[in-house]
């Protein structure tokens, strides 16, 4: 995150990768580019969802995603030395006051939600139906918020925890908006042969008190994507993300999942890049090399 002026920030996504809360020594080429361009692709389509009349005033924070537009707005970045460092991996965004909750929506029982359900029959302390299996669909999808953790894993909290932090109206608005965004993302992905198992949204407030969708959106780092043709309830479907890194590390005996991480072989790094490029192509219908970020007219509104 780079300060541009009093009202704007430049978000630059690196190729660094983490697993089990440990940052790897190796980078995954093109990962940052995928996260940035996929966020731009989704936000170009989410405007009607954010602006729908549900009693929620909302927008997103991106002012510019195309490199030429960013360079026009910030001329100091347009140099032979600097431009290769941020081009296609940067978003110019409005500053907001981030809200202190992660707005997670789960459409399938997986990850930390499955672990809690298996042990207690609950999600964030609230009961779920009996006899569910791992990766079973949750119908309807569940708003499953979490606290923002400075280190380690975020902690799932009940909806009442959001109310305690933000009040009834703001909490209800976040839930309504998050579920609407998830539904749009899930329906879009399914038409492309992909299941959106769960995802995380982050929101801020602008000076007028309007909700603003911030950070990355519906990327493989903030979401769990499964190929539809590999989905079998009662199992752990393969994820279209950094799964090759997790699988490799999980198979190393003696590593206690603390830093420093074991070195990643080239084959694991390459396989991970391939996963990121695959999810981008399958969602957007074009390869990353052929995609050009949209303009965001009115981005400073």
C-alpha cells in the first residue's frame, strides 16, 4: 500500500505467497497480476449489485485499474525504472475507513467451518443442521463473519459480534450486501464450470458514511474455487489456487509450520502459477496476456 495523496492509495499486489501463515521464500510468478486483474474484472461487473436498491448505499474503491490511466493520474510512476514494478499489478483506490470485520460468505461446508462443525455441530457458535458432510452445500449460503487478526488466523464470530461492533443497521447492511455479492459471484462462476465454495469481502466507509467494497474481490486468494466436474460431497475438492504449495508442505515430515518455510521446488512454483492462470482464464474466458483492464468512469465519486 502506497500513499498517493490525502484521498488515494496505490495497491500493488506482489507475487509473494504464504501457506499455514508462513511466507514462502520463493515467489509465484504472475500471481499478483492475476489477483489485480481479476479484481478489476469482477468490479467491472459488480456495479449493479452494489448499487441495487436494498436500503444500502454502497460503491467500490477503485479509481483506476488500467496502467495508462494510473500513469496519467500519477506521472511519477511512468518511468522505465518504475513502471515494470507495478504495471498490471496495481490499483489506484480511494482511501476509506476500514471496518473491523471480515465479511465471509459460505456456500459449502469446508475449511475452518467444516472443522468447527465436525467438532461442535456449529459455525461461529451457531448450530447447523445435523448429519452434514464435508463440502456439502449450505442452502441458503451463510454469512459467517470473522474478526481481523493482526497475526495468525482470523477468528469466526457470530452475527451478534458484528452487531456489537457496528450496530444493528450497519451489521444488517453488511450481511445483505455480502450475500448479494456472493450470489452474483457464485452464479457467474457456476456458468463457467466452477463452484464458489466461500469468499471474503472487506468494506470501509467513506467520509459520507457510505459503504465501500475494498481490497481484492473474488480472487483465488480471498475465495475457495472448486472445479464443478471434480466436486463430490464428503470429500475435499481440489482448489484452483495455491493448493500445490499447501500439498507439498503438508507432505514434508518434521516441519512444524513455523518460519522459515522449506524451499519450494521449481515444479511446485510452476504448478501454482498454472493454477492461478487457469482460474483467471476459466472465469474471464480469456488468457491473462490478452486481458486489458477496464476503465472506471466516475471512480472518484
